[in-house]
C-alpha cells in the first residue's frame, strides 16, 4: 500500500496573494499551507483565532497573514480584503459549517440562515469584493470552494459545503 506524499512545486505561487477561508483546519489548512509552501502570500481567514494562532506559530517561515473573524459578516470580509493589500490572485472559499445534523422537520430558521450565511452569502460577498482586485492583478476571477457534492438524507437538511 502506498502512502500519499505531498509534492511541493517551489515558486508556483511566488509573488501571488491568495485568500483562504476556513484556514485553521481541514481542507482550508491544507490549502493555506500548500500555497504558502509554494511561495504564495496567504491571507488566512477563520472563525477560530486560536486555530490561526497555531497555524502561524507553527509555520513562522511562511507568508501567512491571519485574519480571525466570522467571514459571513461584511466587516470581516473588508478586513480580509484590506489584509491583501490591494492585490488578490486567487480565492479559496473553503469555510463551511453544518447544522448539527438536525432532521429537516426539527430545523429552526436561525440555524438554517446561519448555514446559508456562512456557506453561501460569505462566498458571494468575498468574491464581489476581490474580483476587481483579481482582474487588476491580471489573474481573472478564480475561486474554488470545498469539493463536496450536494447530498440529502431523509433525516437531515440537504447540505452543501
């Protein structure tokens, strides 16, 4: 059985600024570290300031700029954009939450709106804010999101990232 080994492409993101949401754990953490290891400057956003502190403390040699906060809030989106310093080459919309897996008939509106705010509205707000910077940088709109398909379960609300 073979073991996966990360293959870094040195300099692939040299001179580029990449925003990564959900950067304190999981796919967001892996994305932030990969881009930074390949020479990029990463604006790392996450709700967990402790997670971002751990990320930056453990990788002081990398260009990681932590911006803690709730990415569904417009003021946090503006802080993320400001941290980019006027240049954004790529955006990885990785932040996402789920509703504690409540059955659909027990799901309250507050939880539903919170999931939509984080998983959908935050992505639109961030893309709206950075696409002009991406166009100025000559990179054009380039945004990724978590690669999970939409799926359903009779006991749960269908979920996306």
